[in-house]
């Protein structure tokens, strides 16, 4: 058996009673070509969506930019500003680009990372399918369906964090699969760092990486590794993601005072809360809305076939590793069950997983692969047509668009009367509006928010007037934010502040002249 030198694809031989690997040089160019093609499609999509004003239409897209920006642009700057509910890597990558006003206001720097990530996902998908099945047709068709899916194509044009999640998680699964086939004791550094990076990107990666590692350990055991050698491999491969999780937990404890923030950042929605069956149905519904019934059914069927082959034939035990991509379902399942408001975006990783498994299914069809591919492509194009302006992801991304238009009145009102006073606002609910206000010349340092620690705490305790000349309160989204709730519960909280205008669910308060001033100003 030869080891992978990074320029060849390891391909598991068809079942023949032997534990063999074929090393392919001929098709190494296919994943690379598909990666380039995917990025070209991504760039075209970015241009189209940018011209339509949709790149930053999702409120979380703008909020992610704010988290990176506030590390330097802040009344209390520092690395602690990265600590929050979100995992840190996407914001760390954007810290410097986000300080450039043009890149911050347009999101172009973050979109570039997303487009590059889309190319990496295409590369890893194609390489994995060829490694599992030896099928170039399956690889090409899977990547083509990804690039033509309007939901994936839109998301990779934005500053959202899902594209980076897909790129890193797919590399982890690919390199774990190749590592098992290589039958090596040492863990390749690129695999280790990919696990670290994925674990620090989004919580879905915790489930994907964990499931893939378990599948890899099982595959190594089935392929003959036992005792101390197997345990040594388990420790060596597990220490990478475990270390990343520990680093995150410690950073969370230092920056926000809690080891792990699992509540308090959303208003519970009773629709699926505590209802396991309905939550599972919601995942099924959301995935087929984004990809189509046929793709989802075929993907689940292929996953079942791979699992069956794993348990029947020992030399195909590594086939369980690609199935780990479906572990991404753990996050939306847990979130919706706990009462998190429904977000169809949370099913995006399941769509990419379904398309990857569909490509593997095409490869497993062998001689019938061209026919199967044609049927699946036709189905995908029918159920989820490319450039569909009514695609679920685009509709969800524009939920805040009408409110954004309504907030223009608030922006004009604030800009016309602003004289440099601090503005009290909750970043947890209005980070996206803070980014919007950058077009009117406002910076993050103009705001007092949760990231300012003691100043924010004092403002909540004594009221905004001693600390800020203005206050913004979100009064509609998810029942209103923390400031709006305090005003409703205790009107005296807004003493010395008077409402001056409102729009898009946001109300602007101004401090009256005789109010005391201290701290932030």
C-alpha cells in the first residue's frame, strides 16, 4: 500500500475480498477544475446579488461584519470582542478586512472568503466521490447541482458562516476517509488543523467532526486495527477537535463570563419546542424545500446502502465516514426542540450533504450512472431551479428588508441631530442596524453595547441617560429586545429620555438636556 502524497486520489477498490486501495493519478485534475468552476459561478452570483442589493439583506450577514469590526472600532477595543454566542474563526478571518470601510459597508471581503469556501467545498466533494466510487460522473454532477442550487449559490455570495463550515467540514470528512485508507498511525497535520478550524467555525461541525471521527475509528477497527495501536490512533485524532473545544470554552468564560452560552439570545418559539417528532418533520420539510424531494430521498437511500455495505463487508468499512455529513442535522434538531425560532438556513449543510451522497449514489450505479445522473439533474433543476428569485433561502434573507426600509426614517432623524453623543443599543438585536448606520457615517465606537462590559451593565442598572445621549430599542422582532422589555416593565428606566422617531420596529430616544452625564461620554 502506498501513501497519499497530496497529488493523488486514494480510491477504495470494489469489493473483492481484498483490503486494497487504488491510487489514481488520471483524475486529479477533475476536483481542481470543478473548484475553479464553482468559484467562477460564485463570483457571477455575487455580482448579480450585489446589484440586486441582496448580499447583505440577511440581518446575520451584517451582524457578522459587526463582530469583526468591533475588535478595533469600539470604545473598549480588544480581542475579547470576538467572544459571543457565535464561534470565533469566521470573525477572526475578517478582523482586518472589516476595518476597511468599503469592505465593511459592502461585505465584499467576507463574501470573498465565502466564494473561496464554495470552491473548496466543490473540490472536497468531487475528490470524496471519486475516492469512494471512482466515478467522475458522480463528482461532476454533484458539484454541478451544488452550483445550480439557488439556495447554496446565494448563501456563498454573502458574509454568512455556512460556506466556511461546509468547506472545512467536507475537508475533514475527505481527509479522514483518506487517512483510514492509508492505514497510518500518525494524523496528517492538515487533517488535524482542518478539524480545529471546523470546530471553531459553527456548531454543526461539532456533530459532523465527532460523527466522522467515530466512523473512522470504527472503520479502522473493522479493517484490522486493535488494541494499543487503535487506541493510539483514537487519541491522536481526537486531541485536535477536543483542544479546539476547550480553547473556545475558556475564551467564552473569559469574555462573556460563561463556559457556554445556550440560552438568552432568542425568544422561545413553542411551535416545535419539546416536540421531537414535529422537530424531525421540520428538518425533513426544510431540506426538501431547499433541495427537492427526489434528492433528499435518494441521499437517505444512499446513506442506508453505505451503512449496509459497511456492516456486510469489512474492506468497505470506511464508507461510513461520508454518512457522517448527515450529523449536521443535530444542531437544528436540538435548537428547534429547545425553542429556537425556525430558520430554514439551518438545513443548508443537510442540502450539501444530500447532494454529496447523491453523487456517491450516481457512482455506485456503475454502468447506469449516466442515466441515473440525467434523471437526478432533471429532478433537481425542476424542484429547485437555478436563479429562482423565490428560493426559500432568498426569501428568508429578505425578511428584514421591509424593516430596513422603515429604519431609514430613524437613520435620517439620528443623523440630522447627532452631535457625537454615545448611543445605547443592544448588539444582540441591532447589530445589523449598526452596520446599516455605517452608510450614514456612524462607527461601532459611537455605541454603548453588551461588549462594553461595565459601561453597559451600569446603563442597565441606572438607566441610559447618565451614559448616552441616545438610545435605540428594537420593539418588534421576537417580542422586542432587552432595552424595549425594560422600558415596558419599568418606565422609569427611560427617565430623562424621550422618543423622537421610530420606524422598522426601532424606536429612537434622545436625552433631554438637564439629564446627568458621565461614564461613556
